[in-house]
C-alpha cells in the first residue's frame, strides 16, 4: 500500500471528510512524526509501535571508487519497534 | 516527552480545523489502516517517511534467559521499518544526546 492508496482508503472510510482534507491530514501526520524525530523526540503509538533514534558511532569508511579512507562522523538513525498488537496481528496473518 | 496520538490529533484540530472527535478518529484510522495492510501481508510505503516491510523469520534456537533452558523460537512474520532518504537526512542532523 502506498501513501496515495492509504489516502484513498481513509477517504472512503471517513466519508464525512473532504478528500483534500484527508490528503492534508495524512501529510500533517507524517510531517509531525518526521519533525519529532528530527528534534530527537520519541514517538509512542499504543498498539502500533514506537519510533526512536539510535546513535551510530563515528567510523572510518572508504571511498569505494578510490579506496581512500574517509572518517565518517557519528549520526542518528530512526528506529521502529513494533507494538504488541501490530506484532501479533502480523504474525497471525501467516 | 514523546509524541503521542493525542498530540497528533491536537495538531489536526489546530491546523486543519477538524473537530476534536474527527481528529482523534482520524489518527486512530490512520494507524489502523497501516496495521490492516501489514496484517494482510502487504508492505506499506509512505514516501518521504519510510517503508514498513514484512520479513519471514525461520525457527531458531532460543533460551529462557532466567532458567537457561533451551526452547525453540518459532517461525514468524515480523514488521521492519526502513526510513526513507528524506527522513534519514533530517534525523542525521540531530546532534543531541547520544541515546534516548
């Protein structure tokens, strides 16, 4: 399912909302979540899961073309931990 | 402090003018539809944010950490999240404390 398919499903189930509002609302939710993570804030959605940042230490990397060694700085990456309901429903689907 | 469904709904109320009931229902419906798709075995791709993929895990040996007893971990299907380029780039810039 893509973002536009999700918008269509939500628009058909939330028929009291204009299609445009559903589009804006989905964009708002994704922007709010991205923004929180960019600020280092966790996201906790009960029954779905939580998002947090994991730290990756600085390391020596290589330029794959030239083989030259480059030092890469430490950085944060987004991490998702599925919640209980999501874990159980996904596993039951098998 | 973590971002919650209540915070997400509050912003839909303030910025989009949905009433409080609609905003709360919308946030619930959003996560429910993502869950439905994954429960049906279909990955979810939210461009700009990331993909929720499904992976099949084979049975593997495990251990009860308390007793040390060996018990197999059964085969299962799990969800993984792969952040998109845009989200990764935004998060990389975060220079705050190392662990949350």
